[in-house]
C-alpha cells in the first residue's frame, strides 16, 4: 500500500511539473476580440457584444423588471453575488450558489449539472426560471422587440427582428469576452519570477505536487470543466438537490456537480454549489478530512495533513489567482 501511495505521489508530481512547464511557456492572452474562442454560428463582434452587454444589465428581461443577469452575476464579485444561494424576482430563492461567468468562453458545458452544450442555450434558463427572472419567452420577446434600440440593433447586426436568437447570441457573445487570465500567478508562469511571494510559490508547490488539487483544478483554467462528487455530504438521499442525477436519473451522478474554476476564488465566496462553506479555510478543511465519505465521492479525495504554515501558504497561492483587470476592459455600469 505504501508503494502504491508513493507511485501516486510521483505521478502527481510529474503531472504538476508538466502543467507548470506548459503553463510557463506562454500566458493565455488575446490582442483583439476576434481571437476569443466562439462557435462558428455565433462569431464575436463589437456590435454584438455591445448589445449583449446592454441586455445583460437590463432588468426588463425579468417578469417584474427587478432582476437582470447582473443581479446574480455582479462584476465586482467576479460575476457572482456572494450569497449562499441567489435571490430572484419577488425574493424567490434559487437552489444553488451563483457561479462566476469569467472565462466562460472556454466552458465545455454550462450549468452546475454540466449538461448544456453552449452558452447560447444556457442564457434561456435563468430568464424563464421561476425562482430567477420568471419571464415567459414569447411575451418577453414581444416586449423587447417593441424597444426601438433593441429592434434596430437586431436588424443591423443580425438582419432579423429581435427574437430569442438575437437575445441568446448577443448575451453569450458578451459573456465570452469576460476574461480573467492576468493574475499574478499568470505573470509568474509567464516569466516574472518576482510576481509571487515565497509563501505563494510554496503554496503552488503544495497545490501542484504534494496534494491532489490539480486532478480537479489543473492550470491554466483550474478546472476540468467536468462534474464530480467531492463528498460535500455524507448522504444526498435526504437532500432535494442531488446534483447531475436530476438531469439523467443515473444513480452514479448523485452528488455530482461541475467543478468550478479556482480563479478569483478570493472574491467568489461562499463556496460549493449550495454556498455552504463560508471561507477558504472551510474548503481546505473539508478536503483535509477527506470529505464526508459519501459512497460515490471521487476516489482521489483522501485525508491529508497540513501544518498551519502550509495552510496559509496554500491560501496565499489561491489568492494569487485573483485578476480583476476585466473591470477596466468594459464599462459595466
């Protein structure tokens, strides 16, 4: 058993070193909006993004004109809302914590259940969801089409009347421009060795070599974009939200939620799909004890030990992933 554990640790070290070297070669960046990844049927343009930005902040998209996309995705909070679970129209509470939209251009799937293939499809969900914006799409489209600014933009950009296609393509185009890839960690791996402190460098070594963090949170995006059971609860049978199970009714999916990116984790508290862990120490302590030993939790989640100093170093590294340069890229308000 000891030999097996040593082999696993060696493998993790090699993976971490490979990721570090790979990430060190070039920081991910773009010189123009046209270089941001986008689907062939929805190429990004300045006009499309500008329309999507207006719609993103427009409370008229909700049934009673009190909630916009930005209500649950606040730019200053890395496009989260810092609530345990979000609040929609008429004070209705959602089941889940609001995830960050930053770097969503790279998502393989959308939503915590990791089941929607595109951002274009995802946009429709909160707009129609009873606990969020509560709109009827047919009625909403008629309302937005009657607004001259939106109807004229739809004709100019898409050569069609304002409809659900225009709505979803514009907002998703805007969301794809929300990039946060210039943290001090990025600067460090791009050659600026003074960008991180000694404690932050030590924390990165713990993260990438000693612990199993990179199995779910590899650089550069610090997520695999996949759903997993992290053992947050011992028994999900008593909970209303059983994760990805509710989509496909596969019992192996009980407790599985999409792995979030750790980028800007300093800003996106509280944590987990239900906002049940209030701070970084709570998160680290959850994994230190090996989760709640749910019978379906990912096998790599095993107990580990960290000294107080090591825990502080790990936190320091995680905070080095903060990058709010996106705030100066666009006028959000």
